[in-house]
C-alpha cells in the first residue's frame, strides 16, 4: 500500500501549459507573448515619433529648409 507522500511524488508537475504542449510550452508561449507586446509597442513608438513637433525638437526648421521640406515626399506622405 502506498502512502499519500509516495503517490504525490509520481504525479507530473507543471500547469496546463506544460501538460498541453510539453516542457517547451512555457517557452514558446512566453516568446509569442513577448513578440506581441513588441509589435504593439513599436506601433505606439512610431505613432509618437511621426509628428513634425517631434522632429523639430532636434532639427532646426528655418526659412531656407522649410520650403524644401514641404515640397518633398516626406511632408506629403500620409503615414509620415
């Protein structure tokens, strides 16, 4: 007859992810999650840095450069 301590030692450890996908399940799931966060974060950064206010915080836009910039494809591009 087995004691409760002996029977619990034989049970596989890990949560539903490990049971469903094996020992690498957690690593794969974590990698996918980190990738999704990276994609959404990069979209937010691109949105924030695509404004003229952001660019002119470092670059000077004087009377000589501004007409040239407004005539270029960078100014008329809808996506920045």
